[in-house]
């Protein structure tokens, strides 16, 4: 084992890669269902508010995920 793990969970490492990935996805989905009111740091809340205000002032500035990914990739080629 390359990382410290609760020994209770060690048997999970015997699962195949696809099964472990599915387990991770299922865990995240279960967290998302329960985590409707997680605390947000004040600076993150302020940044989200700032971005929302910018978007409301210039809705045409928004990009799709595909556009944003291509922009980012083109800057690093």
C-alpha cells in the first residue's frame, strides 16, 4: 500500500479498477445527496458573488465548457 489507509477499507483495494472507480462515483453521489448545506468559506462566497455579478452585467462573456477547455489548451501549446 502506497498511502495510509484505514485498515477497515483495505479490502476495497482488492476490487478491480473499474469497480473502485464506480465506488468512488457512488460515494460522491451519496455525498452530494446529503450535502445540501455545506459551509462555504467567506472568500469563496465573495468570489462566487463577484463572478455572478460580472456575468449578469455581460451575459455574452460566458463560455461553454468546450470553449473554456479549448481556450485553456490554446494558451498552453
